[in-house]
C-alpha cells in the first residue's frame, strides 16, 4: 500500500508541475489580458454585487442570493488547507511561497470570473421554484455542445468532492479533536462520525436554500474568529511585520537565498498551494455560482472573483503571518501543528483549543460545499430522485468512514482526480472565454449609462438555443420571449 501511495504521489507531482500548473497560469494570464486586469479594476463592483438584495421567489421564499452562492463556494474553498496547507507550503518552500500564493490569487481571479460567469449564463432551473443549478458540466453541454465532456467532468467532481474530500474533512475533524481534547477512548471517532452524519444530514436534506442559509452564517463566523486570532498575533508581534514582509519578497526572488533551488521550491509550493486553496480555474466554485439569482451573469462572476481574494489574500495570509511573526521552528512541525504551535507560543494554550474549534467549523463547512458540488452534477447526469437519494446516503457513509480511518491514499488519489477535473474545465473555458468577456462589455456599457445591469440575452453574445434562464431579445412585435 505504501508503494502504491508513493507511486501516486510521483505521478501527481509530474502531472501538476509540468502540465497543469503551466496551463492554469497561462489561462489566468490570458484572461487577465482579455479583461484588461478586470479582477483589480472592478474590485468596487465586486463589493457592490455581493451586497445586492434578491427578490422573493414565486413561492414567497428567499432565493439563493449572490452572497449565499459566495458562501457555498467559500464553504468548500475555505477548509483545512487554509491552515494546514499554507503551513506546509511555508515549510517546504520558505516564506517566499506566500508571495507566489498571492500572485496566483490575482491571476486566478480572472479565471474564476470567466468560469462563474459562464455557469450563470448556462444555468438551468432546479426542482424547487426560484432555484437554479449549473457549472462546468452544463456549459460544456450547452455552450460547447459536448455532453460527453460534461458527463466526464460530472463524474470526476462527484467522486472527488462528494466522497473523497468529504472523507478527508471528517478525518481532519476527528484527528484535531482527539489531539486537542487528549481523548484516549477508542470510541471517540465512532461517536464523532455519527454526530457529523446527523448534522450534515439535517443540512443536505433541506435543499440548496438550507445549504445557503447554513453557510451564510457558518462561513462569516469562522472567518471572523480566525481573523481575530490572526490580528491578535500580528499586533503582539508588530515589530516583526517588516521582517516578515522582507522575508516573503526576498524568499520569492532569491534575494535572501543561497541555493537557487530554494527559489524553485518557493514558486512550486506557492503556486500549487494557491491553486488548491482558491480553486480558481478548477471548475468547482462555478457549481455554487450558478445557484444564485442575479440580474446579470457578470455579477456572480465578479462575486466569485472576490471569493478567490477572500480565500487566499485574506484567510491564507492570516495563517502565513501567524506562523512567520512567531519565529516557529519550521523543521520540527508541519501542517496544522505548525499553525497551532505558533498561536500557542503567542496567545497561550487556550488559542490551541480555539483553533481546533475553528478547524472543525472549516471542515464541516467544506462537507456542505463539497456535497453540493456533487449534487449539482448528479442532477446533470440523471433526474432520477432515487440516484440523488443514493448519492446522499453514500456521502454520509463516506463522512462516517473518514472519521474512523486513515485517508492518505485517497487524498493523493483525489489530487489526481482534481487535476483531471481542472484539465477538462480549462479545455472548456478557454474557447468559451470570449462569451464571458462579451457579457462583461454588456455589463460595463449599462454601468456607464448609470443603470443597474440587467441581462437580456442577445444572439450576438451566444447561441440562444443553449440559454434557458435568461430573457431573450424580442424576435417579433409580440414582445420578448
């Protein structure tokens, strides 16, 4: 088993380093150029879009808002990788890895805009009135006319997020809980697994609206709690901030490095961790972005770009500064242990327990977001309710099993599946990107005219036959369709 695990790691390293990372960076740079640096230029528009109110659905209930869809994607994005993953990147790549994470977020935000704008354009109506679903599988079928490609993507993302990543997240909750509480009872994981199954079941059987309501509360609470801890550490070590910034920039370009290989390690670990953390271009977040009710597809594209900044420039940076301002010994600890020891060294032992609670909330929110990605793609493959119910049961079993055992092998397998998922998604958004930027031009034209942008679909932007949820231009005196 160890030999198989090592082989998968080697294959994964070659696949990501020499094939996928260059394509993801290249796509991000291309979209940045096409959008004239829209991810920074339109930052005020992102905050305007995320605070926009939505009208009640036909049944009187509240539809999923732009903010609700943002929190669903953030629930999946902002996970234990923001704490453990950043620590690992710094351990392997030095402080310079943080700089390359930041750069990856800025470049990747353009890809996030494209994929989520396309997801909004090609979304379809869901079973509940006033709700929607969509994502890469849907724009592959409706935009590229390649259902087989969408089916491949739907299967891979369902296996990766619905089952494997959820097993990993429940395992993380169990491991951190046992370590923090110093529990010796062998039944701890069994009981915790049952609790997670019950809590997650209550959420996922309530539909997308309940998922959005839970994440709208959970994501801000966990983010604020973690940010407060991070600010406290930085304030208490404020004199070290200039040194940390110098180490980050110096380590990124080798100004402080003796061996040239250290620069390569910083770039590789920073770029890869940034991609894993914010998921820009990987095709996962658009599944959440499509669920929102907005007046123009670009609004949700902008919101999802903001999600990349929220994940990497804010949450991941907090982790980096917690670690780098406390002079931790990078040689002895890795992952969440490194972050936890840095907190304890500055704030005391209570902060270690607080981090355990935050990690549990982060991981549980990821369970919710990961589940929804699978649900949206199950419904792309089939409309049979029995299949969806079977998927829900299997997800709960994966969560329960993950709490009980070691998941090193499946985690490494998930990296491979995630790479395949990203490759398929990039193959779709690169040719479809022109449509996203035509939508952006339409949005900006309305904004320049002082209007709140409302999208009325035009054949000049995309083939109308693939559009289901957007009002189209009138084709006769009778009015609009």
